[in-house]
C-alpha cells in the first residue's frame, strides 16, 4: 500500500521485480545485465526511501517522547501526538517519490497480502525501515544522553534495573504507559497482556483503514495527493490520543523494534528484551501486523463491493 500513488507510477522508468520486461532466458547477455542493473537500482532507491522516511518519522516521533519524558517540554498527550502527526507527514513527503512511503512493516504486509507486492521486496523494505528507526534512535541518544542520565538520577533509576522502563520508554514501548500509570505491579492490573494486544491491534487496524480510505482508487472523495500525507498524520495523532495511555501506541513494528534494539545496547538489557512483563513480540510486533491486515482488508472489501471506480480509473 502506498500513500500517494502506486510505486510503479512513482518510478515510471524503472524496472520493478514484479514487472520483468521479458523472460530473461530469451534476452541477450548485455540486455540481461541492463535489466538486472535497473532492477537493483530500483530496489536500492526504494530501500533508501524507506530508510530516510522512517528515519524522519522516528526522529520527530521518538524525539518528542524523549523531550516530553526527560525534559518536560511538552504538556499533555495531545502535544506529543501533534508532533507525531508532523513526523509521519514529513516522513511520507520525504520518501514517497522513492519508495511509495510504507514506513511501517505492518503496512508493507498489507500490500503483500492484498496488493500483490513482491515478498522479496517487502523483506527489503522491512529491513530498511528498522535500520532507519535504529539510526534515528542513535542520533536522538547522542542529543538526549545527558538529559536521560539526569532523569534517571533524579528518579533513582538504575538503568536495566526494576522500574527503569520509566527511562527506557523514550525508545521502546511499555504497557501500561509508565508515564501515566507508573511501574509498580499494581499498575499491571490496569492493562493486561490481552488488553495491550487488543489496543495495538485495534489502533493499527484503524491506521490501515485510514490509509486505505485516503488513498484507495475507488474512493472518489479521497483528498488530493498533497493532502493525503497530512490526513494520515492527523489520523495517527488521533489514534495516539486514544491508545497511548494504554500501550504508548506503537502501531508500527519498526518504530518499536529499532529503538528497542538500540536501548538494549545502551544498557537497558532485560528491560528492553524481553521487558519487565514480556509481551513485546506479541503486543508490538504481532498485534500491529494482524490489526493492519484487518483494517486494510476491511476497507478493500467495502470498496470492492460498494464503491465504483473513479471515471479515470474505469
């Protein structure tokens, strides 16, 4: 699933894996080399786009979490959500012409299942997305390292020890939200593993539904291309406002996994993996994947049965 237009349209002069010009065994050697080189260039461009777009998204989104938690710069959840919206929109604008701006393995999975997106290309996208999230997290730690250490000192936190998810939450995500409910075991009764799984699944289903609604060719009321990224960003902000108190609103396996890996290397250890309650794999990886398939599938089902193609697509 892409944001503005199909990736094939975004790169009209490039050869995609899913669209070979002809059977390679009938091509002259020099033609085979040309096809292979063009296909490699197209994939490299796309991976660069996913890396850059996810870097931008995580830099602003995870960056505002750093600023809010360790400096108190933001007041209230909505301020954090709005910066996330801006980061998502800017990430889409930064990468759409290169890759179609998936920026989320769950959204890429939707494209594989429903839109015949090549599996090999999807794996490359996921790798680039996680790498972009990791790179942005390293840059953010370089910026906020002293502030995080001071936050830990003020609150008596030993990095990697009990309750240190209060500082680890600036990278990975935890349930219930440590900034809202704290880290005592009493807080664990507020959001169970099943409740967290449901929240992430429903939140990502809504995200995939919104993306499909504003980009689907059968939706004749979809906004202009330049507005679609903004609408998706606002959708993310609205979902964060509902889901974040429960699970910090991951909605994106790359957004959680990339920063979580960095936090493990930075000393949070078992607080990062497997986490104080476990569940990081089911809540922040599997639940978003499943939710995206549900939300993206529901809109496609609705569009296929009840919406007519726009005249130019008929």
